[in-house]
C-alpha cells in the first residue's frame, strides 16, 4: 500500500511512492491501474573520475580571508554555542596561501569552454583584511585575463571606510550585507564586542554608499536577513517592506539553525507559536499574490520555498543523492589553506589543501558514507522526495549523523510547504461560478491542441482519443448538451470527475527546458556496432548512468556488470523506415514517454552511437560525426556537450510537427528527414497526417 499523506483537510493526497499530489476522488482509480509506476531511486556510482569531471564546472571559490570579526553576533557559528566550528581569533589568510589555492583551482578548470568564474570573500569580517582582497583581485585580473571574473563580499558593514568603499566601487564588487530587520530585532543579536547594537552603524553606512555612488548601490547591494525563532518575525518583515534603503532589493531569508548547537537552550521559544506565526505570514503572502500586490524581498524569499514544491513534484525518477552537491557548487578555502565543500561546513571535514590539492579519494568516501546514511534512514520516509540532501545539517565530527528531532521538524515543514503550494495553485485557478460542481478531465488526462483536432491522452490506461478542438472548447465551457456523445465516451472511459472548482489542482506541467547539469546526469543510451571493443568503451562512461546498451551484431558479448542492460539490435536502416512511417496507429502511450518526448528527441534523445569504424554519432545510421572513439572518449564530458543540440531537438522545432497535437506521442526520425530534404527542421517525409486539416493521407 502506498504511503499516503492527507493534505488540506483530506481534499488532496500525497502518494509518497509515486511522488504525486492527487485529488482524493481519484485515489482508487489511480492505485488500481497497473500502468502507474512508482518513482525509481538509483544510486550514483561515485568515483574519482565523476568528481573530477564535476569539478571542471566549478563556478565559485570563497576565501576565508580572516577568522577575526569586530562583532560578536549571538547566533554566529563561530562562538561557543556551536559544535565542530572554530572560534573567532586574529588568524588571517596569507597571500601565498591564496595564490596556491587559486593556481590549483585554475589548473583543474583551465580547459573548460565557459570562461567565467566567481570569487567570494568571507570571514569573520572580510573588510578587516582588505589588503589581501586587493591582492587577490589584482593577481587574478592580471593572471587570468582571458577569463570573465566576478567578485562578491559578505559583510556586516560596520567596518566600512571611505577607501574600502572606493575600492569596492572601482572593482564592481557585489556586496551582500547582513541585516536582520528593524533595530530591536537586529540589535538583539548582532552586537559589537562590547555588547552594543550595530543597526544604526549599518544604516549610516548604507546611506553613505547611496550618497557616494547611486548606481553601485542599486545594482550591487543585496541583503541577508537571519531570523532567530525567539524574536518576532513581523518586525523583520515590516522593516524590509517599509524602509526606503532596503525596499525592493534582493534579500535572502535564513533562520538560525536548531541543530548542532546549544543556542536555543539559551534563547528558548514556543514551537507551536512560531509555527502559527509562519502560517499567518504565508497566508498573508497568499492573499497578496491573489490580489496582485507586490511582495517584499523577504516575502519573495519565503514564497520561493513554497513554489519549490512544484519542482520536486515534477520528478519521476531520482538518484539517492538528488539535490546533493557533489563538491561542485562551490569551494571554500579557509585561512589555513584547507579546502571545504562550502563556507557552511564545519572544520572537521576538509577535502584537501593548497599543498596537495583536493583529496578525491576522501571526497568519494564522504559521499559514499552520506549516500549510505540516506539509504538507511530515508528510504521509508513519507517525504523523502521533498527533503533537501545537504551535508551541513548532518555533518558531525568528520562523518555524518542525523541530529535528534531533525527529521521531525523537516517532515512537518515539508508537508506544510506542500499544502501551501497546493493552496497557491488552487487560488490561482478558482473562478467565481454559480454552480457548485463542474466536470473536469482528471489530472492524469493531458489534452494537446492542434489547429484542427485535439489529442486526449489518458496516462492511466495509455489510450489516445482525437476529437475536433471545438469539442474541447465546448467541454471546457460547460456546454455538455451539445456534445452528448463525447460526454458519454469520456464518462465510460472514466476520464472526467465532477468536482467543486475550489477543490481542484491540475497535473504538474512538464518542464520543457533542460539545464546543462541535468543533461550530464541523464541516463545515457549507448548504441554500439559490432567490431567495437565494448568493455573499454563502456569504462569511459563510469560515473554516468547507462540506461540501456543496444549492440548491433550477431551475438551479445559478455561484459559482466552491464549484462542486464545490454540488448541485441539488428535494425537496419530499411527497418527504421518502416518504424518511422506514421499512419495513425500508435502504441499505448505512457506519461514517461510523453514527458521524455517533450524534452528530448524521441529517437536520438540521450543516445550516443559508436559505429564499427569508431566514429561517434547521434544515431547508428547517422552521417553526422561528433567524435572518434580513439581520441575523444578520454573526455566524455566534451562529447556530451556536442550531443546536447541533437538530444534536445524535439518536434517543437520541426516544421508542421510543432503545430501537431500528436507530436509528443509520435516517433521521430531526423535521419530520414535530413537524407531526403537535407534539412534538420523538415518534417518526417513518411508522416501521413496533416494537422491543419486533421486528415490522414495514404
């Protein structure tokens, strides 16, 4: 039985094993259908080669230029309330350490095509070591002239001098400023060493920046607002809503962590009261969105947490380490020259140093330990697909351990955010109506409109129906009497439910755009011709998920660990022609197929073909050459970069097909179109359907 969570008073259900939010009315129909597949979760084959390749795209390095600070913020991780973190002290990074770190990083990423890189400066208070920041910027600009470099600095803004400000403006350095709302909230936690508040100093320095250089202030200033649960949230929200110095400026909202610290023993709060406070805040955000009112930057940050629930609902398969950075989102260099996964990690889990470089075996070991903890702890959790998989909250003394109550509060927060997400979507669709109930296609029915006909695709049974678009328009408008015959059919097929408009959410839309990292993580389908030495070729793809291997030959080779994934293929081009003829007969369709075809080419999406002479092509029959096995497979990532435009060439980019209601269930052979018309964008010449007339030819 699927794990089920009731949402919004039972109106909706979250089916954990399927990662689905459904209307409660269709639960039995959904679960009774064998075509629905549970979400698959796969392990990542964590290897040094994988991490080396991931590191190639590293976007950012952050320097801990000093461990000193002129403030003694009460929630700071560098005080005695937090385990496994250093204390505030006078130690500073040397220029020699910084240069060794920079040179090592650029020696690893020098061959990538994207020549953009970000440098961040962190502390302590980084402005206390402005000399080193100057040296780093001068050195990197002079040494890496072919790169486009960006610089940002995180500051409490109390140590800002005129010369420091001139330097920040001159080098266009983005400045992220810690500011916790109104004076009462801010000064309760963010204090100088003598205990006095810093709010007035921060605002005065903000005004100085605005007076000195308005364009810099408008384009380069952002804020980080930290909320401590023992303080009123409303004070912080009102400040960022009303103060003219911060109105409309980018603001990240964070809360003081409750894990790995004694902080909240010293600053207790009422959990239920705080949860109610957040609920009221989110209710107000929902109301403002419904009324078309502008959100403050902090409200936008809170709203993004709720909107993110839509993204995870789109996932139909995941890896164990989904959402976990594989040491590739940033790199933190501390004052002693040790590398860490990020600036938030504790001091006991360094992953290398400037003398010896990154310790890739240790990184592999840490990731494997982290993956094992997730498998042991999270496999049976009802919200396992909603939960972020970040190292920081579960990092302890050189290893990982999930803190007491961590899962309890994460689960509660994730479920509430999901409920809010549903409420937002619900409110966006609700219209005033005189009828209590209307008929709707249930959320597993997808309707694709063409110029003449519409395709009704039922993902539960796999059936497809084509009807004139006028019928769909009449159904949507409620003119059921004019389409009696159609209504009888869809009711017999159980395609509609009668429902209150307020008690309805649609299916999550497919995400059409694909990010570069997602392409790298997508499972590859290898097509290999007889004559290729298969085992060493497959070895080049270690670290990538290989979904299927088609071997074009007389008999299957024995390749051990890939035995279950390999299949004999003897399709010649003439057989491809017969498969590519489109005459109106389609196999039963699946949501996974439609989802794939809306993002990838239905034939060559994620395919890498290797011909008998060692040529790397987008299709085993293609004449397009994208590499050679003898020279190019040593850097698989570069090969995959070349495949991206072929993988993602969907029918939305093909003439005639882009207007057809059947484009996402239809097989596409680009090779036929290219051979006959010498044009990538031309339609399949073997297609017998005219979407503009809705007629099939012979």
